[in-house]
C-alpha cells in the first residue's frame, strides 16, 4: 500500500472520505446556481452532480491506472495535487482554469502520440465542457460507477496545478510506463550474452 499523502488515515489532513463545507462551496461556485447545488447537497449529500468547467477549475481526465501514476508522481516528486476524483474507470485531476486549452499543445510538443500504446490519451475539459463530480460524502451504499474522491476538496481556494505541472507528471508517468514495458525485470536464471563481441 502506498504511503502517499492522498491516502491517509480517516479524519487526517488528506482524508478523502468527504468534502468539507468549504470544499463543497468551491465546487458549487463552478455552477450557474451555486446555492441550488449546495441546497441539493444538504438534502442529499450522497448525490453526484454535473458541473461546468472553465471558471473555478478545468479537469484533466486520464485512464485510472495512468492517472494513478501521474498522481503518484505529483505527490512523490512534485508539488502535490488539487482535488482528484475517480469516476467510471477514469481519474479526474482538477486543474487551474485554462489548463484544458494549453495542455494539448504542450503534449503535442512532447510528441505525445508517438510514445506508443503504453501512453493513453488524456482528455482535457475546459470552457464549454462539464464533468460529473462525485457526491461530497459517500453514502451507505457503494457509489455508482466507483465515483469517489481520492483527494477531496477542503478549502474555498484550493491550489490547482497548471498545464506545465500536469505535463511534467504525465511525461514522468509515461517514461515509467514505457521503461516497464520495454525493459521487463531480468530473469535471474537467464544467460547474459555480450553482443559487443559479435564478429
């Protein structure tokens, strides 16, 4: 089990069990009618909602395994992350507004598509897009489609990574993925041949 800060004990600073009231207010601020969203959550705190991107946050949407690798890089080697949710086998990394417009061109500059099958496409949701966010609090029954917070919003002004930081995390996660797929662990009983001695 990983000891990264986003998987801490219940009630600790990285508790993903539920969104704080300040975190819920921040999420609701993304919508057109924040008070209605907060009223819904007061009545049904286990209800997921659809929120627009582009004002309070953008979202980078990655397949779960690759998103987890990005998240590990952000916490183990980088500055940490903003809120992060899991939904329908995908990882939703909340990012600074404008990230969705800038990150695809940065990924293109890195020749993202040329890295092979081990690197999945990242979907960027910004102005004009909307995402389903998990409920602020998990109910007694399992959340639909595995919707849950991995890093729950806990403040009205969370720090959100920008496109450069997410590019950094994606490239490092991709390098680790490619390295694993190209260089599998050595077989302890395998013979080693010195190909430099070929004639």
